[in-house]
């Protein structure tokens, strides 16, 4: 089973814009739905806090502490497709930077659930 990490938008979750913290990402990963091409084990749940400067260090720390490197990293649907979009970071730029830093593929979005 592939091991995955999900990076989510802390402000979006805290603001209550329909993201309850986020059972939808967990469900999609477990069932292999949405952007997950097969059932996966979600091993890291990483919060992005404004203005996004902690994403790389927090991801690095999650891998160091757990001693597990994910096969893929997903930018949650609330991070990758939120409206209004993140005012601090272009999500494609963020994905590219994460991919280059860790040499792990990054996927934009996690699920299509309403």
C-alpha cells in the first residue's frame, strides 16, 4: 500500500468553509477515490499556516520524526482549489518547490466530494 502525505490549509479549516478537519481527504485516501489512484495509507497530515513559510520545514520534520518518506504528497482540495485562492502562495509554485525539495511527486487536490 502506498504511503501518502496531505498538506492542508489551516486557515480554510479554521474558517469553517465546509472543511470539517478533514474526513474527506482521509476517506478518499483510504478508498482510493478522487485524486488517489488506489487505496493509500495517509501517514502525514501537515498543516499549512499563513503565509506558507512552514510547509517545507513541517514536511521535513514529519518525515524525520516518523522515519517514513511518503510515496506521494498531496495538496488537499481545500488548499489546491480554494476560493478565494491563497493570497500568499501560488499552489502550482508550492507543489513545484515541495517536489524539488523532497524529490517526491506532488498532486494538486485530494477529492471531489461536496
